[in-house]
C-alpha cells in the first residue's frame, strides 16, 4: 500500500500533538497544524505535513525560536517593516497578515514586509487569510537558493512564490499560488522519497547546467525557472519585493529547511487592498464571477474537457479530500511516525 488515508481532523490533531510535544506553544502549534493540513486538503502535498519533520528538526537544532513572535521595526502610513526574530514562519505571517488588514482598513492598502522569518507553508493560506477580511491579497516570499538564473547554472534564488487571493463567499472564484519555477522543489524531494529515479523533462537541470530527468542529478543541480528568462525575471522581482525591501538576507545569504548550519532567514511580503475603497464588495465578486464565466466559456482545446481557472483544481480536491480523507504518501506518513516516537505521541488509527 503506497498511501495512508487519513481524515483531515485526525491528521490535524496528530500534527498538533507532535508540535506541542516538540516544544511549540499551543497557539503556534494550532496554527502550524491548520496551515499544513490545509495544503494537503488542497492537494498541495509538497507544502503539507511532509514539512513537519523539517520544522521540528529546525526547532530541535536551535535554528528556529518557537517562542519568538517578532516585533515592529517601523510603521509609516500604509507601510510596515517587521522583524520576525527567527520565529516560526506561520506565527510571523499571521501577525503580518493582521497588520496588513488593519492598515488596509485605515488607509485603503496595507503593505507589510517581514525579515528574519522562516518557512510559512503554502502562500495560498496567507492569501486566503487576508482575503477573508474582504481584501484583495498579494503575497511574496523568497526562499533558499535552488534555482539558477537564466543563462546561469548555479542557484541564486529560490522558488520565490507569488500568490493573489480575492475575497468572496465562494472563495473568491480565483486563487493564484505559483512558484516562479516550473515546479516546486518539494516535487523533486517527493520523487526522491518515493524512490522515483526520473522526473519529467523541464523540471530541473544538473550541476553542469544541463536539463535533466534524473531525480538524483536534480537534487544536486537546480530547478528550471518558469518560462526561461520570464520566470527568472519574476523570481528576481520577488527577491526585490521581499528580501531587498526588508533589509534581510538575500540570495546565497539564506539558509534553508535542509541546511543545518545556519538559520533560514526568510523574507515575506503581505499586501492587502481594501476592495470597498474602489467598488462595493458584492459588485467586485459579481464581476469576478462574470470574468471567470467568460474565460471558462472558451471551447476546450484538444485533449481537454473544460477550461479551468487558478484555484479551481485545488477547491475540487479539497471537496473530495474532506469527504474521503487525505491520501498521504507512505514516506510522508513514516516521517510523522518517527516524530511520534521521538516525542512519545500516540499514533491515531488510520485507514
């Protein structure tokens, strides 16, 4: 059996109990569990509970301070600079989202940049966090170098995701959460965990800068930027909007989830726009639905049954997994079992 089927509530409690037993406070552990399981529910397993062993390794190794909540460095008008003080990425992101929404309500927009943070899971979680307050959200984040710039062969920045999330009772009808690479690094690690010797063409290059389909060569090489020079430009844009603006670590100055010699030092940017300053929220959501309908009315190309928009596959997957459970790869489940043994946490019965 290659998968373990777990109900989302059971998995969420298991992750929570592991985090608590590993020295993370109750509120932070709850936030951690919610955000990771939410990614699994959406089918974004690369940013789900498979990350927990890496998080706990950081905590145990003293590379993350689980008690840190960060501090405001400066606030001026619509703009805030925040010091994460090496706290858990989810804790810092939650605080920054709250500040961004507050500033948007006061001024129309809120622009919060954080430095010295850590991995915060899937950017979509934080986009929806801001959007749930009636704001349009944009999230940017840099990451440890795993991507070579266009025409280069040595990594200089990370997958550097971009997220845009919209308010609305139906989830906003559209939710973009994308890496600036062809795929997220987690998919390479997933292939390695599952013992898959090859990955699809176009995902990565080897250490000599040549495209490769070898999983092992990809691990020692670099991810491919999305669309060549265009993805490379977007990645550098995110680096500027997060790392350069924050005054934090840039490019090769960063650590990483799998780097045990230094802290991660992630930078994150949270933008909230109060839609009601432009037009009534109901009108905005109606116009988005109209646009989505116009886009989906396009006749499908050969080989496709329908036109999908950003966020739609994930919402469908979430509906399915809430009903039928979350299928976890055996390797990911085994990672949680090892943590349970380490922290003496009872393992729940699963299907």
